[in-house]
C-alpha cells in the first residue's frame, strides 16, 4: 500500500541490511518508524510488545523469525534451531498463524545441516508465505466486495455504512487486509462507503491504525467509542459489521479482539449482517468449540491503566484509573458461530458452520 509516495508493507527482508524490517505499529499514527529485527529475541520482542500485530502479519513475522533462528543456531545444531523456533511460537497463544508460519518454514528446512542452506531455504519459504498471504487478502476483497455492492443496491441513497473493530487492515496482513479488503475494493469500484471505526481499547488499534490507513487511502470514516456501535445499529446507521479474526474453528466460532462478541450481539439484535473476513491460514481445523478450546491471551494490565497520545507534538503516557486499582486485560473474546452471518475467505463466502466451511475446504476435513 502507498504511504505518501512510498510503497510500503509492514514487514520485509532487507537483503542489503541482512535484517527483517518492520513498521513499529506502536508509534503510529504520529510517527512512522522502521525497525530492524536481527535476532530471535528481536522477533520475540516485536511480537510480544505488538510492534507487529494482526494474525497474518504475526504468522509472516514468525516465518521470518525462523531465518534468524537458523542463523543463530549455527551449523549442525538442530536441537538449538528447534528450541529457538519453539520460543517464537510461544510468544502469543491466541493467533494460530504464528505457530503455522513457524512450523511451515521449519519443516521446509528439514534435512538441511548446513547453516547457509537453512538460512537460504527459510528466507525463500518465508517470502512465499508473505506473497501468499497478500494474495489471500486480495481475493478476500474480490469476494467480499459483492456483499458491499448488494448493500449499496438495497439503499435508497447515501453511503454503505460499515462498522469495524480493531485493525484488520494491510498493517495487520501484508497487503489489503482482511476486514478492510472488501472496503478498499468497494472504494476502488466507485461504491460510496463510510466506515465507523471502533477505537478498540485498550491499545486503540482502530483509532490509531485503521483510521490512519483509511485516511491515507481517501476512504470516509469516523472514529467512535467502542460502546457506540449498538446505538448506531439501533438507529439504522450501520449496514454491516465487518471484522477480522485471530483464530477461527472449523465449526465457525471466531476469536477476535476483545469487544467483538458485543458487536455481534448488537448486530444480531438489530438485524445487521455480521461478517468475518479471514484467510484459510487463520482456521484452526483441529478445534470444534471456540469458547472452550481457544486460548485467550491475558496481557499486561498496564495497557489498561495507561493511554498514550500526542499533545503539542510531544508523546505522553497518562495513567487513567487510581494507581492502586487492579486491572484485567483480556485481549480476545470468542463470538459463537450462531452470531456470524457469513465468513469471507480467499476461496469465497460461506456460512459459519462445519458443513459450509467443508464445502470450500474439503481437503482440510478428509478422514
């Protein structure tokens, strides 16, 4: 995607620097900073501290992390290489893409004993994964735009109002995004769209990142408090809810940023379609019960205690509750399949049920 006159992705391997480069998303929208990842510890830090975030991007970061692990482990030390890869996989438990990306690159190096061979093979495989994820998101946009077009046809005037939660844009997904891919495609097709952008506490990925993305692309949007969504739906100001996901079961249960479940409940109560956009890499085909089986990450309570922002050009970190008050920081919640209207994948649109998903991905259910 373009940022000013520059084509940027949130991650790439810079051969000249011999390092993985990432956009430090903690500093957006006020500062665009490119950071280098040179070690496994750099990779772990970047994922844990959310320099990089979003399921597809975490997966690609993990994949490139295997390149760095191969370099650190050295020749012949398969046990050390394995342990470094496992360390990367353990950083964040909810997004299934992380372990998938690491495992795929690790397996591609199986049987290689020379360090340079491992590094070269890992680098190639990680690059392939990045391109595949970008293409998956392009296809999600291609399929999802039909839903926006249908909503536009049903209206007597005005834009299609889309409510989204968290950031499931190109910053989270290499290119296009998942939830934003149909929005970008609709805008490019000349469909009048407007996006309600949930702020998405506690880290404000919507207010900081989604709003920044949409503004740079010229898409009309309005930042709202997280709790405003139900009110907007009650008053007919939302035509669809469109979100991403960090892990989805083969039966259609969806884990996404905390607060997604409440949007789904409000959408169900007001007859608003609730769509979830995801590449197939975000499915966990082994899980059947999202509420009981998907691990929910609990993050540092300081993310709740403090907010960060810019005042007169100076970055500030401000304490909100009483210093002594305990805080809890559940990062995700699970939306049951019964509340999901449709899933939008790179292979097409389907219902949120095992039977419907199996029709699109029969090879994942064999046996």
